[in-house]
């Protein structure tokens, strides 16, 4: 899993001068804007000599905000792409609004190849 890499990439992540917390699976803090990430799936394995040599891991990044989140979407995409991740727009969610929590919610999907060494 790429959790350590993701945590490093998003350490001190800010958009518009505001630090945005990024957490694995769940966020328990008090901020109105935050991101949670998780591994969505693995596929497209590469094999040689009857052994798996590599595969692609897909991660979802869920952006939650009570205000406009479009700049956050751009910043997440730019940051991950700059760090070797491949944006997967066909796996993104639609723009969502959750009436019960009053959060805007957008899921972005990215992929990264993992090689067995």
C-alpha cells in the first residue's frame, strides 16, 4: 500500500493559505474541510516466469467541504500528478451534496503502479 507515500505527499497540505487535514479512511477532527483516502482496488497485474511482477493500485481521495471545494480538487490533482500518480477521471464521483451533514463531497480517483522488487 502507498499510505506512507500519501501521508508524506500531503504533509502540511494547504490551499489558499488554509491547511487541509488528510486522513486514512476516517477523519475525526473538527475542521469543516478535510480529505480522506483509501485504497479502492488493485488490478492489471504484470507477470513473468509465473510470478506477479507488478500491478496497479487505485486510490480514492474523498474531499469534504462546507464551502466551494473546486480549488481543492485542482490542488489535489496537481499534487498527486506531480508525484507520479495518474489521474483516473472515469472513476471519479459526480459532484455530491449531503443534506444530512451539509457537506459538499467529491471523490477523485488516482492510480499508481507497484512493482515487485
